[in-house]
């Protein structure tokens, strides 16, 4: 306990000297001068159906919320916030309650708030104005109950890097995603098919209100993604051109500063790419602060690849002489094969075990269709 107090005191002392470096980020706002600033009017048709012009938010027969929004970035944000209002506030409450459970001390919470301000001081420089404007729009509908943590917009911006920060600082074992793709002679009809388990868990309350969002932006491709209220980043999605993205966390070192959140990078790929080459170009132009495998599938190219990113480098992994691609939570490209953290991930985690099990299940099925893909994803048996 004494060591913890000393550690937090040192952090506080250092942050005091670093405060001059965060002032600009604390006062930054996106440029919304060329966007439509009119707040939407929401019509509540029932407890589970909300409408605003062409936009809608409703609960489908499977119990999932479906969101449709269109317009410029600010309008997409404002409409999303207005339609999801109560769920957005509830999701925020759930998230910050979890933080209070982890860090119950008010003194340590205050140090954590100051640390986040310092750590995220360059975040706004690594998120394009387009997505800042959308986050700003949503933030207008967030709760004022957490303004002691950060103002609405900054808080919403910070939350988009929460996955990356938690993944890097805690090296979370609760992240264990598995994904695969098949095409050509490995697919039943020759077309690309992908499967993915998003094995990420915070608590039951956090998982209750998942949203299937359909976004029709003024610029870029219309797309859909699975998300939560308040989040504009993509963890799983597909656009109208048949390009898909999913993410699998890798082994990261502790980064010194926040850069582009992975989910924002994948959102940009989803919205602004129609094929694999365009996806790679976008990834090359962004700096990230954690390691991640991004599986990109393309109907136009009729194949899938992995874009492997880390704070130091980026690589593209393509299978040779094969029409299948399997991914768990370690890198596969030559660029990372001698990386110490990646080797540690292969040796000390369950990533390689899950990878081998998926290979085994692929060998048992000569052709992959949607039913077989579902069975592979739901299989709970171990090797052999």
C-alpha cells in the first residue's frame, strides 16, 4: 500500500510539471463551421421505436437495437446522440461505475483523471476532424454527472482510446478474439466468407445494449457495424462495397502517449475503402499506440488479408497458395516473427492454441458455408 501511495504521488508530481503541455488539448474543439448544426427532433413512436426524419432507432425481434443515421459528420453525431439518448447515458454510467469499482479511492481517481489528461494530450492530433465532429455531436447528449472527469466532448473523445489504454497497460487477458476467412475452392460457392468471435467482456450490464448501426455518410461508403451507444469506432463491420474489418488484439508494450485509437482507424478503413489496397493505404497513414491485427476482407478482391500494426511498424500478411486465413491474437507476418513480445504471446498465451484448433476445424471441413462457419465459431472443444 505504501508503495502504491508513493507511486501515485510521483505520478502526481510529474503531472504537475507536465500540465503546461496539456492546455491546448483541453481547450481544443473540432471545426464544425461547415456542418449542419441544427439539433434533430425525435419522435417517440413506442418504447422501442424512435424516428427523426429518415433516421431511426429501434429494437428488432432478436432483441438487438438497430440504428440508421445519415448526413454530414456532425449531423450523424447529433442524430445518433439524440436517438440513443437514454441508452447513451446509461452506458456511460455503467462504464464509469466499473472504473470506480477498480479505483475506489477518490485521491487515486483524481490522479487517474490528471493522468488521462496528460496521456491523451496528443489524441486530438491523431483523430481527423471528421470523426472529432461526429464525437462532438454525440457528446452533446452525454450526462453532466461525469463532468468532474472531463467535459462532455473530451470525455467522449477519451473513451474512444479506452480499449487501447486498457489493453496496453493491463495486457488484458479478457481479449481473446478468433477470426477466419475462406474463399475460392475453400468456400462452398467460391465467394468470400468470414467468421469472427468477439471475445471481449466487461460485465453483463455493459453487454446488454449492443447496437447494429447502419451509417450513410455524405462522404465515403455506407456501412454497418456492431457497436455500443456512444462509440463511433468499428470493431466489426462491412460497407456497401463488401469490404469488411474485424480486429484482434496483439501483445503491446506500454505506450508513452495516445495516438490513433484502433477502432477509429478501422472505422476510417470501413468508410473510405472499397478494396484491400485502399485499406492498406489508410493504415499506412495513421500512427497507433497498441498492437493489433486488422482482418480486412474484400468482395471486390475476393480474399482477405491481415494488416498487422504496432506503434513501431506495420506489415501486411497474405496467405500464399491457400484460400483460407486464420487469425487469433498473435502476428503472422515476417516483419513480426522475431519480435520478442509476439514470441511471448505465442508461447505464454492461449492464442496459438486457438489458432491450431481453428486450423483443425478447417481441415475437418473441405468447404466453408455460413452454417459450418457458425459451428466453428460456437465449437467449445479443445484440440483433438
